[in-house]
C-alpha cells in the first residue's frame, strides 16, 4: 500500500495549503528534541513486521518512513527546552510529513519524467519497509554467509574467504546477522532502546549458547551506534545540497547507524525498522562495495547468477534449465543470457542483475535513470540479443529448443518496482518479445510452483503483455502460502533462529 496526501484519513490538508519543507522543519524546531526522539523510538518499536495496528494510524501518517524523517529532522534541526512531545505531537508531525509536496512535479506537472521521479521517490521511501524480513535474512546467509556458494570455476576478486571478517574486524557474517537480529528484537520489545548491560539479565540467559555475546557487543558498538554530532555531520553530506523536492528522500544516516547515544540512559533507535535492515542484503552489499569497490560488485554478479540457478533447481515437474552459452554471431564471440528455463510449451530467457538502486534513483536526481539503464536496461538489451540469436545459441547447445514460444525475465537482487512505475519502464529499451522485471524475492516465491503452473502463469502474462512489457505484479501471489525449501532450510540451520522458534512454539519443539 502506498500512502499519499490523498489517502483517506489524512486531515492535514483540509482548509490548508500544503506545507513546505521549511514549514515542516519549523514545526519540528518548536518541539523538544529529546522527548520527540523518545516518542519516535517508542512508536516505531510498536510497528512490527506483522503490523496489526489500527489502520487509521497508518493512514494518518504513523508509518516507519514518516517517523524516520521526523526523527532525522529533529536530530538535524531540533531544539531543547521546548514543549515536550507526546504521541499526539508525533502523529501531527508525521501527518504533516506526508503532505510535503513534490515541488519538482508541481513545477513541471506535464513532464513524464517528473511524474516518474515522484513515483520512484515514494516507492523507495515506502516499499522497502514493507518487505518480508525472514526470507531476506536467509537470503543474506545464502549470498554472503555460511550457506553461500560460488559457481564452479569462479575465482573471486574480492569475495574471497574471510572477506566479511576483514570488513567487520573479525566478525563472521552469521554472527553479525544473529547479533543484529537479537538487538532488533530487544529494541522492539523496549520502546526502541537497547543496552549491552541487559545481556547479564534473565531475558538473555542461555542465549550465549547459540550466539557469541562478544560478537553482539562488537556489532552494537562498531556497526549500530552513533552520536548526535556524528549524525549531523553525515546528514549534511546528503541533505544540505539536495533540492527541496529531494530533501525528504535523501539518505537518512539512521539507516546506517540506527541507535543514537546521549538522548536517554540507553541508546535509542528513533527508527527501529532500520536496525534489522542492517542485516539484509543491501546493507551487506554496501559494506562490501565501500571496502573493496567495483571488484566486490563484479563478484556478487557471479554469485547472484549462481543463486538464481540454485532456485531454478527447486521447480518441480517436467522441466530443465541451462546456463549461459558462448556462441559466435557474425564471427564475434558473444555470451548469451544467464539462464534458459525450459518449461512445458515455453522457453524462458533469464538475465540476472545484482546492481543496487543508487541514491540518485531513490531521490530522483538528474542522473536518476543511470543505475536503471545500466542494470535493467542492459538486461533487456541482452535478452533481446539472445532472443534474436536463439538459432545460433541452439546450434551450440541443442538442448535449447528454439521453436518454443519465448518470454524473458530480468531478475534483480533488489526491487526496482518496474510494474508499478510505468513511466520509468517507458524510459528503458523496447523489448522485442515479452520481457518482465522481477526481484529475487518474487522468484523465490515462483519457484515453489510446478513447471506446468509456472508455464501457465507466464504464458498468460505474455498474452496480456503490451509493447513487450510482461506484467509481473500478480504472479508471486500464485505461490502464496508455499514454503521455499532453500530459504527455510537456511533459517533452520542457524542455531539462534532455531532457539527463538523453539521458544515461540514450545509444543512444536517438544
């Protein structure tokens, strides 16, 4: 669900003009900073992955992304000895945050790219916080941790054994993820606060049997906590030079260091959802790229391609899948798309892209399309080429059937929300045959279908395609309620997660 200023239940705009960003900042400055941050922490802590709150609160703006911007603005600009904040003040400020207008769209209402950038800003602000956390944690372990696999014959530049330990001062990836998970649960259970002193208490008794408390302490102090002064310094780098339309969507330093010390006796996380996000693939990706540069990104491309193949293996029924094929076209050596999935009555060409959405895309800068063109756009071109050259590819590998109807899929590591943002898709290369874009999260769901079910689903989507755009939004729903065995077995392999599951389901454990 997308929350906008027109969503039913928002009262702010009744008989009022839309506030500017300066108006919003001014309202924040009228409230005591520390009491407002405490309210932010408590409110965001009450929002769990299975959010069962009164919908009216969400509709009025009490959402993680609105709370996050209230907290960011208070940390950057807040004052002391002002009237104390309470939950009504926080709700009013969150409601105001929703109504901040997109000034670029207002000044260019007829420009398609302005509308596309507005949609992109909203999607990247709201959708990442609505993801399913538990499969994403398993995905982190499968891509970067103890369950990671490299393709046969692959020699990594940077993702060599021990790369994460080098980045994280000796922490293993699995211990880091487990520590972030425990800290997140602790903060959600304590109004957004967490203290390392609690590890000596009854609530954590026995947990050190499945998780190193030394690793947890190191994770907390080195990866999750910052000061107000350091927050302000980092925030200025991203927000000070942003245009008014981009300030709300600029990178929030709480995403990297969720806990602020010095506000209360214990560090608090004004945006609790940012804690667990530190253990998800995008955060690990940026740790690696920050430390090792483009070599890490290139390595991940190979690992991600192999990860997609591990999931294609899960499909049941009569099907086969083949890796990329090097072939000659007009005397030039060319690599085909990454995978060929042969389903009953349908051949699926697959291209994998691990590149992440960058800041320019999330906030809608002038270079906003660069990361999309360089990943999804390039993927579409590669699929078009393999579609064009299918006879030459089949001549090299006769197990690939060039006579079957074909569709193409660009699989991304993180969502780009292509189906929801048709103006952005319109900026990309034309597809010569039906091509859809979906994230790995969607594929992880689709591979729980049988080969016949998946073929029927994609054939129907191809029938509904317009101008080569394969609509993918409804497809993951077809596998609703089915368990992905690779994700679930990875979850079960982590002793910490097993321990927590057993405590939450004592009958099942016995």
